[in-house]
């Protein structure tokens, strides 16, 4: 009996991680905490824990709602057909209970920091589930809409500290906003055939062509430029030293090189390399910002 109970708990935990997309949620928490460190004059454990827990709940809720809405489409695609709902391991009602619980816990946790942080968290869930998700089968502009909730985490940590949205969190927002286009279009390029089975329109031109690759290059350039703007002293109390700006600029150049290679080759291996490089960039860039502040 105990073995059966333990197995049920283990299976539920595995499905919970999948329906909340644990790796994506942890990466969101990571960038949120980085934003907190950039704004904080002193580091306090309780706000970091509230931000981390609330951030995970918000992302987890968004992903759970998304998988409820797209359950029939997920069943059509190889990469998603084994998710908890389409595979039959989790009922829609159970998934909905998880999503609602996470929404409530997330809003409460972020509200304990301040009202603006909770508001941005709630906005991200609304945009992701109510606008981005339905648009994915209608128009490639869905990626543009989805970039808004996707860009909130980095700035959320700053707002959690300051209870204010100004040039500093706005800059952090724009960096992550422009980063998402090369990242998701590279992913969309790799999975284009599978996405088409589900009826999703992810690539800007609808095809794996030069037009899509050129847009990836352009958005990478915008990301590169905005990520070093704080070095010029025009972003309020968000600062970046010249050595740190050079490091981030060079990281952006590496990403741009892989974007150009995708334009030249227009194949899946090039798209995969760009996607992996983009993940490395969004992991290392906040670290460089935080280290630069404290040394």
C-alpha cells in the first residue's frame, strides 16, 4: 500500500513539474532575483523567497492554463503529446485546480512585496493565457504579444524592491523583450514541422526562409544595443561599467554570429545552435550585471 502511495506521489510530482514547466519557471525566478539584486541596497532573504515563490507560481499557473487550453492541439504534436493532460495522466479539473491555486498563491506572495509587483505578475498571466495562447493558431504576431509577459521577470525583481516602474526596470524589460524573438524563432524553426501539426503559426513569415532569418538578425541587434545602454549613464540608477559592457557586447556579438549563420544555412542544426547560445546569453547576462554592481 505504501509503495502504491509513494508511486502516486512521485507520478503527481513529475506531472506537476511538467505542467508548470519547472525548468522555464526556475529560469524566470533566476532573472527575477537578478533584477532584485540590481535594485537592492541591502539583500534581504524574505523578499527574495517571496519573489522566488511568487514568480514560480505565476509562471507555473500560466503554463498550466496554457496546457488546459491547448490540450487537443498538444495531442497532435510529438513534443507535447505525452504531457499530463493529452496523455490522460491528469484530468482538466485537476490541472485547473493547480492553475487557480498557483495564481492565488502567486498574487498573495507578490502582493506581500508590494502592489505593483503583484499587478505585473497578474498582467503576465492574463497576457500569456488570454491573448498569447489563443493567437498562436491565428497569427505569427502571437510571438510579439507573448514577448510582453516573457519580458516581465527581469524587471519584476527591480519593482519588488522599489515599488516603482521607471527607466531602470523599463531597460531590463526591453533587454529581455528583444532577446525573446531570436530565441523563440530559433526554437520555432527547429520545431516548425511539429508546430504545423498543431496549427501553430510561430515563424514571422510562416516559413523557414531568409525573411524569418533576417528578422532574427535584426532583433538580435536591437537586443545587443539595448543591453549595453546603461554604460552611457542614461538609465537612472541602473549602471554598467565599461568592462562589463564590453563583455555583454561580445556575448551579444556571439549570438549575432550564430543568427547570421542561420541566415546563411537556413537549417535546423544552425537554429538549434542559436537557440542554445541564446539560453547561454540570458543566463550569463544578468550574472554580469549583478557582479558588475557589487565589485
